């Protein structure tokens, strides 16, 4: 599974990092960014939880 963040939609709430810190980080301005090219099977559940938790739906799986 791959995951992307729509930078224009992200408002920096940080839910992505809270749910899946192995997949997401916050940049120097506090906006989410993806750390990995491919989400590992072990991190898929946390990543899906982060997608669901994002209040602006700025994260999607591809």
C-alpha cells in the first residue's frame, strides 16, 4: 500500500503522526509528510486509522 498527503488540504493537526508515526512525520512548519515509499503490512492498520482520523481528508491510499 502507498499513501499520499494532499499538501494543499493538510492543516497540520498531526493526527497522521499520532496514529502512524512509523509512516508519517511533521515538517518544519507542522504539516504532515510521508516517511515511506511503501507502507509495510504491519503498519497498514495504523495507516488506515490515520486516513480515517484526518479531519480534512488530506490523506489517501493508492
